[in-house]
């Protein structure tokens, strides 16, 4: 993943989850090879589960729209990011 000037936490989290959904779903057999209905539904569910964001209207580009929603969620009063279940390495 490439970090660019002024990248926000929401941008990184959106891109990471977007790419993980690609790995999980794989290419579609329908007309849109990578951003078909299954991908869109899975990404929408993953964003809701991981970051608590929903109702995002991402029409032609998925990069950016969810980042805005994630940033807004982080800025909400009283919201804390849930702890991530990390496995011990080694």
C-alpha cells in the first residue's frame, strides 16, 4: 500500500479492507470482473462490521467514499475503536 502526502487513517483502513475483500471474494463471473454485486455487498458488510459505517453511496469509485465515513465515525463523540484481536507472533 502506498502512503501519500496527507493520507488519513480512514484512507488506509478503507484501502486495506477493500483489498482484503478482493482477496476473499475473487473475480466475479458477471460483467464487472472486480467490483460486481458480490464484491459490493461483501465490502458493504465488511465496512459495517469493521468500522460501523453504513449507508455510504459509493457509485463509481470505492476509494474515498468509505474513508470519509470512517473519518466521521472516528470523530463522533464517545466512539472508540474496538480492540483488534491480534494473534501472538513467534
